[in-house]
């Protein structure tokens, strides 16, 4: 029975959280737009729980034009006002402005490198870093790789991309495998 599977304890029994854990979290992601989406959502999560963002993710997708960076980069005062009045998302002006700034920075990265995927995955040498954590207490909030990623993102014009946010991004997009070793997903996402 599916409920008898051993999972990382952070997902609990919440149906949406379990689905996210079992199907997305830690799976290596190489799609430029999806990587951009996760980076934006991680920025909105700052100071909040990922569960909050997960429950609003579809609203974010609608509000932010499916995370189309070309469109987001052109958002004006009217669009920002509309976002600030959208109860379906996190209505934080700094985070909304950061998403617009990040879309512009993303487009600059694409122009320079041709691939956001390659740009981000360089911080793990293009490979998944497999950790062997036995408890949640062992998992760090940041690493030297996330420190390096954060510094480069900030240097390249991104906002809300501190090291902790970068590490959460690395975990979510499978750059690191931080499933606990006894979790049923640990071996599947290698």
C-alpha cells in the first residue's frame, strides 16, 4: 500500500505535500523555464513554508503568465498593482519586484550562456550530489555550493537568492539528493 512507504518526515501526510515529495522534490530538472519557476517560487517562500507556496503554485502560474520570463520582464505598474491585489499569491511588493528583476536577469543569462540549465547546474559540476542523510537534523540549510550559486546569482542581478534559498532550490530541482537514505525516493532519484 502506498501509505506504507517510508518518506522523508517533512512531508507528513498532507496529500499535496506527499505528492510533491513523491513526484517532484529531488528529481533532476533541466528545463530552463521550470528552473526559473522554482527559483522565483523559492524567493516567494522566504520567511514562509514551502507548503504555503505549493498550495498557491497554480495561482502563481496564472498570475505570472506561466513564468514566461519575456512577459514578466515587461511587467509595468498596472500589472504590479494587479499582482498586489491578487489574494491567490503572496502579495509582497519586494518579492513581486524581485520576480521582475529576476526575469530580466534570467534573460541576460540566456543571452550570455544560452542555457539557464547549464548556468545553474555548473554549481554541482553538472551532476547530482548524493548525500546520505539519516535524519532531518543532518541536512544543512546551506552549503559551499549554494553559497557560490548565491554569490553568482546576485552578481548577475538576481534578488531573493540568498544561500538558503539557493540550497532549497538545489534540493527541489534535484541538484542535490537530500532524501533521507531510508526514504523510498532516495534510490529512485539517483
